[in-house]
């Protein structure tokens, strides 16, 4: 099972679209609002991103995939759906 973390912030239309897309596909994910937690903002920067949504997809024994921005095709490919 892949672990999905989505870094978001209030007022981000693409974040809302991605969360709705993931929910529609039945994908469980953890949302990390970078405006409510400074540590999550730091994680986002350490991933090499400056924008939201930034999505980290990982699994046991697999290298994490980092997707910046909402791209349903890349999400589908990385989640095998």
C-alpha cells in the first residue's frame, strides 16, 4: 500500500482539486497544511518545492516520488490507478 502525503494551504484551488480527485479515486492520504504547522512548511522546502499542492508518494522499500502541482495523469501513473 502506498503512503500519500499532500502538502496544502488555504485558498489553493489546485489543492482542493487534487484532494477531491484523490477522494473520488478512493486514495487515502494525509493532508499537511503548511500554514498551520511550520515543520510541514520546512518539509515542503526540503523536498525542493515552493508551492502547493506538493504530493509525496511512497511505499515500503520504494523511493519516494515527489509531484509538484496537481497533475492527474502523473498521480494515476505513480499510484497505479
